[in-house]
């Protein structure tokens, strides 16, 4: 399945598109909210594994509905070494089926689901991670990319 097109601003307001990642592996991860416990653990795990992932030609990009300034603060606070894209309209989040019903403290509401896509150099989705454990996620991705590129 082909990855869906997107064009979204990063933490500096510069736009990134699907085409920017052609010829590279892409970890496109969706997360609920900047600077919250689970999202911070997930982002820092990816930050810490980024060099290893880059050895396999992988780029990492996060997407949430948070604003450009919010992303900038999150990146600066945790020294993140990859881009975070802002999708305030939720258009891309919805297109990637990363918007839906969630439960928090027993209360159901709609929001961004923690979901990741591993996209190959040709723009094909190779794996979808539906139930992400923020603590283990970066290691799972590294293991999978090692298997795909072996």
C-alpha cells in the first residue's frame, strides 16, 4: 500500500511533503500531545536510536495536532534530533487512520492514536504499528528495519 501524501509545517514552519522522503526509509509516527509522559518517552526513545536507524537510511518524523510553537518547545526541551510536523486540521492524522476513540481514566473521547508507519524507499507502507508501547517502540522499529534491509 502506498503512503498517503502530506504537506505539513515542522517546528520551524518549513513544509515537509511525502516526496521529500522518496529514496529513504521513513518512520512516520503519530502521537497525541507534546510534552506528555507517554509521548515524551516515545520521542526520546526514537531520539536515542536515531543514529542506529540512520545507518539503515531511515528518517524519523513525528506528527501531532499540536502547533508549530508547541513542537519547537518540545524539541528544544528534550533535544529531539528529528522533525515534528503540525497537523492542526487533523487532515493527515485522519488520512492515516490515526484519529479515533480513546479511553483515558475510563472516559472515552476522540483523539490522536499512537500509531506508526514504516515506509520504504519507494513510498510503500511496509509495516503499521497499531498498538505502540512508548518504552519499547524504538527498539521494535530498529529490529524490523534490520530485518527488512538484511
